[in-house]
C-alpha cells in the first residue's frame, strides 16, 4: 500500500506540474484575438433550427403591409395580424396540439416559427409564454409524474420557452459571459490535448472524468509543427504528439489556423488532407493504411 500511495503521489505531482505550463499563453492569445461570436441571425438559426443550413425562412422577403404583391402575401399579412391577437394565438396552439398527427418535430418547428414572428414583440411573446406555461402547469399537476414538466420538450410552449431564453441571453453571452465560457472550454481542451488521448475510446491522460481516464502509461514526445500559410510570412506553431492519429493532428492544425473562426464555419478534418512529401513524391496520410496493425 505504501508503494502504491507513493506511485500515485508521484503521478499526481508530475501531472500537476505538466498542466501548469502554457496557460498564460492561451489567456494572452484570447485576450488579443477575442472570441469567435456568431452574429444574431446565425445564432438564432442554430438555436431555433439546429442542423438546417438553408432554411426557407432565410429566403423570405417581407413585403410592406400596404403593398402586398400577391394573394399569398395578403394572406400572410392577415395571418400575422391574427397571431398578434392573444386569444387567437392561444387557441391556434391549443388546436394544433389537440391533433393526434401533430408530432414532436411539428411542435418544435411551429414553436420556432412563432418565435421568429414574435422576436420584435418580446413583451407580447412573454405574455403568451406565461399563459401557455400556466396551462401546462395545470395539465402537469393532473399527471402521474408532474416533475417531468419541461424535461422532454413535448409541447409547443416548452420549445418556445427555450427559444425565448436564447433570445434574451444573446447579448449577455456576447458581451459578458461568452468570453469566460469560451476561455474555460479552450483551457480544458488545451489541457486535455497536452496528454495522450485515445482516438477510438476518447480516454485521456488528463481527463476530467474518472470513467474516461487513460490508465495505461504511454511514453510520448511533443513535436512542434511550423505551419506556413499562403499570403502570410509568419509561421504558426502547433504542438502535436508523436502518438497522435492523423485525424488528431489535422484537428490540432485546424485549431491553430482557425482559432478565431466559429467552429461551424471552418473546414472539418474530413475536408482536408495531410500529405507527406519527400523529393518528388508525396503520400496522403490516413489513420489506417497498409501499415496498420489490428
């Protein structure tokens, strides 16, 4: 037991010492370059319609209320006016949810589309939410499991509430909390990637979770890559491990090149290749090739 305790103590000391270095550089770099923040439109679209890059709502051109060009435009203007009537909107949502064919996906889409319309009238949207939540509370009290309310997004109001909170938090996240959250994320990612990470199981030497702790002792060396960018004279340094997979190396290179770009707007590891060039020949490096041992 004494030997085991001594080994654990030594391991903790080594890990602690390794994790103390380089953090000041990360903080200074983020302070200089800032954090990548989505504009309001992209933020709303990613929260309201996740995974949809070309939603039809982005192509809709609003017509002036006094000059509808078609019967469709006139109908949409009249429908929007009806949505501004609280009694109609509550009845409209209640009628939709009473339909057996109105599934979860439909509820999410309707909630997001309604919040798009109500974005410019947040006081009215809040009033509608209060009324819908009171209805939901009364309904949940009669159920066997009232504690499950707001956990499953099984109603229009639950998704509307999520969207409403996202709208209210945007400028706070952008101007205040976002930088701290982003720094925390980058710091955790930076520290974890300083040690070995299993590309298959994602177990890591510096994992925050004991369940994902890489227990095997693996010797490795740090390799510093010098990345040359087109049209730029300065080289960018990127540290990788000699035991990293090709995909892990590509990911770290992309992190270095696009550190000020939102993740959703930068290329993925599957869209870029890493080539080994020697003399006149070149080989595209892959995670698995003829040398791979299973």
